[in-house]
C-alpha cells in the first residue's frame, strides 16, 4: 500500500505532503544532472512496471519500490524520475490517485533522497568488494523509510488508521529484505560492468 489512494488521508496531510513534494521537486529541478537523464529514464520505467505488480501479504499488499536504488544512482535526479512515474500510474491505472500524488511522491522520493545524501558518499569511499552492502543498505532503507512515512500519514489522518499503519510497517519488513538483496546485486553487477555509474562525482548534485 505504498500508493495511498484518494479519499483516505486528511486534508492537512494532503496539503503538507503536497507542499513538501513541490519544494523537493523545485530543488531537484535546479540541481538536475542532465548526464543522468538516460539512467533516470531506465530506472523510472523499471519502477513504473515493477510497482504495478502487487503481492498480497496479510491485510495489505507489497510491491518493489526501487527508490533506494534510484536515490543511490541518481541523486536528486531520482525525485523527478519518481514523480513522473507516479503521475503516469495515477493517470493511466488509478494507482494512488491525483489528489494524493503529492503525498505519494514525498513517501517515495524523500527516502530516495536520504539514500543519495547518506549512502552515495559511502559508496565512493568503500572498497569495490563492499559496495554490495551499500546497495543492500539503500534497498532496505528505501523500503522501510517509505513504510514509516506511509504509516505516519495514516496515523496523522485519524486514530482509526493506527492499527493498519502498524500492520503495514510489519508487512514491509520482508520486502525490505528482498529489495536489499536486489539492490545489492544490481550495485555489484554495475561495479563489474560500469563502475562509473555508481562512483560518479556528485559535483554538488547531492
């Protein structure tokens, strides 16, 4: 349930999430790294497709997020890439809805940015053989941070949502493990075939 549908969240949460997303996107567009646009297009498409495939898990459902990977590889450019994918999903498939688009963007993009700011510098410092673990950390952090933000949004929208918010966080723990393995494997593969993608110099973009 990373895509919160319309009609669930309270107006203050919707407004706050929308303003936060608008501010982050404004900064991201000013810092946009045009050299990474081809990578952004590929990862945005991968996110678009993978997040359409939901797996039921208890009372909720989960799907791959890939926001940790996107933050790690794209930096600030991950934010508009995620926004475009979420917008297209809302328009064409009704995933999340247009009213909740700002909140859903914040829930996906803020963890991606955290990974970019905290783990991408670590990626450049560690030995090549240990970069799998940086990728794994990004994958797990992206999922759990998104789960936490979704739970906070639900909790702030009403006490009736608190049990669902707690259950949602628990259901995303297995996904965090899976995504950690996937992201770590992708990073390890890129380390072998195209290391310049994962050790780029941010030059102020993150």
